[in-house]
């Protein structure tokens, strides 16, 4: 009996020690993941009020936000960092809420497991625990200002400041989690002999996909900061980083992800590096020096166009190294792999074109550039909208190997020497491209007090004819059936008249490999093995974006064979 009591006391002591350790670890986690907001010396500006002129025009002092008839939101912001953030947040409060809600809902679709979502939240909080140390004070202040207008509804994720700061790394995290296929962008530029008027012209698709709703409320922000150059960026509610933009010196920046390892610690979000370049650089060399000062999460190409240099180059940057890639020709292409000798990855550079979407897409862009040697804004838009594969092969709507994957957040064309920029309207890059002349916008921006058309109506590029075709309607219906299949698997309920539905989805998008993967996954889930095998084998006969996805399909077949 005495022995049992002794064992009991030891057991109780052990439990108490373990409990204490857990409490201490939780305390350490909360302390180490807590990000304190910056100290603000002029909090009185938080009392600024928005004046609403009509249903789509709002202003605070000289700053304003309006909804264009093109469907794009247009915003002008000026002043010092914290005030810019406060005003930006107050003007876009509803857009910040809608954007955050859309982002969180899409993450839940991609990661339906609540337990894994909780783990991911804790992991990201720990992973990004020092992110504020990698963000310059100016941008900390600006982001903190915006965060004052974020919704408390999402504080289960973190404080407003913590969340908005971390969202600036969304592009990097999406890039790191490559299996989620969030980023697969394409950019190219031509000048001299490859430009119709010999001046620099640049085109790019920003294929950052977090659901259709996320791309509904794009903001074209024109910023006149108290330091640095005036610039414009394509952005969304709560975001001050740059994914595509141009400054008043004719310097442009766009981002293209490259193959990278999973990062193991916080660094500067690449969109904030791009923003700093836009605000403080006027040449490729100056952009390179700014990029060199910042440590980044993942590998990325910063595609830099420069009116002063009369060309475009690519700053290839990894967490450890950086190099400048320039061409000897009058054009340059950037997809999702490094090209400089210092940064090339042998796995990709030695691979076959068919093994990686980035190589395939690069070659398709080159093929089209050589068919349209004298590039102008219309031919650039046509290339950006191209959905075919090499030699015009039909590879299915939505294929990552296509330049236009029908997922683009936005598409953009720059003429840096003229300070003109064309931006696509929804959906994807299929709507009209509207043109803004930065000289004209900044000349009158601080005196606008009512709804005005600020884009150049006579320079609009018409919508893609695909938008009015049966093929586009087929794609819309294709996505509806895809979602229906995913819902059936999630709910573990078979679809009534499934054979009819699957024949329909095949008719809608017959050359797309994922059409057959969706069907195979459905039949595999419900243990209808013979039909699953047929579907997976059919998928393997189509153009698959990369060897990893092909191997994944083969592994599914192997499991069923066993």
C-alpha cells in the first residue's frame, strides 16, 4: 500500500511537471509570436473622417477613392507613412473586410481540415514571429495605420496589425506551398528591334489565385509619398506591397516566383521589396542595390523595366544569393525559373520542356514574340490572353502551361517612356485593358473632389472575343461541375446521374488533364476502381504541367493496382 502511494505521488508529480512545462511553453509561444505595433507620435490623425460624395466616391483631405465604370477601384493617397495608412484604411474599410473574408474562405476551401488550419495558424504565427524586424519602419507605420480599419471579426487569427502585416507575406507563403499552385506568373518585354516604335514595352500576367472573389475588387493606387518617387500599383484592400507597378521615373516592377525550398524563418515579404524599389529607385542598378539590402523568404525574380536604361532586366533573388539577368537580344522573358548562370537550378535547366510548366510557358512566349516581332500594346495583350500550347496545340482551358490560365488576378502592360500603363478588367485578363497616363493622373490627383474619369478612354484595348464565346460559357460550367465533384467527395455523397455529369464535363474541357483527374478522384473515393483507373490513364495522355503532377497520378494508379 505504501509502495502504491509512493508511485501515485511520483505520477502526480510527473503530471504536474508536464503541465507546468506545457504552460511555460504556451507562455513562451505567446510572447515570442506577439508582434508589437510601432510607436506613433501623431495619433490625432486617427480622428480624420471620410466624406462620401456619392455611392462610389469618398475622400479625406486631398486623398480619394472612387469606383470606375471599368469596374476597377481607383485611389489617390499622399502624405507621410502613418497618415497614408490611416487614410488608406478609412477609405477602403469595406474592401479590406471583403478581401480578408474572401481570403480566409478560400483558404478553408483549400484546407478543409479545422485541426490542420489551427496548426497552420500556429505555425505561421511562430514562423513569422520576427517579421516586423524585416519591415522598414516606414512600411510598419503605414501598415499599422491601415490595420486600424481592419475588422475585429477576424481577431481569432490574430490582432489587426499582426494579421495585415502577415498578409503581406501571402504571396511568399503561397509560393512556398507550391502544391497549392497559387503563383505561376508570366512576363516579357521588348525594345529597339522588337518594339513597334523602338521604345520599351512590357507585359505581364499576375497569376495569384485565391478564388474568384479575391480578384473582384482590384484597386489601382496612385501614391504621392512624402519621400521618394510617385508611383502606381495594382493592389487590394489592406495591401501596400507591390506585385505590379510603375513610378514617375518610368521604372516598373513585377514579381515572378521561382522554385524554392520551404523557408524556415521570417524575412522581408517580396511585395514590400518591390514597393521599396518603386518608391526609391529610378534605374535597374538602383533597384538591384535596394533588393540586395533585403533578405527574402523565397526565390523570386523581380522583373525591372527602366525608361532611363531603355530595357528590362531580371533581379533573381533567393534567401542566400542575388544576381542580375540581362539578355543580349532586344527582348526578355520571365516565367518561373532563374536564368542567370549564378542562379540556375540544374533540375529545371537540364529538364525537358514538357517536364515543367515554366519552361513550356517560356518557350510559348518566345514562339509568339517571334511571330509578333514589332510589339505594340495590342499584340502584347493578345499574347497575354493566349490559351494555347506550343504550336497552337489545345492543352485545355486552365492549364498552367498556358500563358493565360484563366486565373489571373490582373494583367498589365507598361510603356515606361510614356508613363502609360494598361490594366485588365474582370474577368481575369479577358475584359478591357484601360490606360492610365501617370503624368495626367498625378497632375490633377490632389484637386479631385468628385467622381471623374481619370483613365484614357480613347486608348482602351477591347475585351477578348473569347469572353463572348461558347468556350467561355463552357469554362464557367466546367468550374461549376468541378466544384460539385469536390463537394460530393467532401460530403461523401455520390452524385445522382454521375455518368451524365462526367460526360458533360469531358465535353466542356476535353483536353485538360485535370478533367480526368477530377473524375478519377471521385470514383477512387467511392471505390469504383475500374472507372477511376480509366480516368487516371486518360489524364496521363494529356499535357500535364509538371513531372510532380504526373507522378502523383501514377502513384494513384499504383495504389489501386495493389
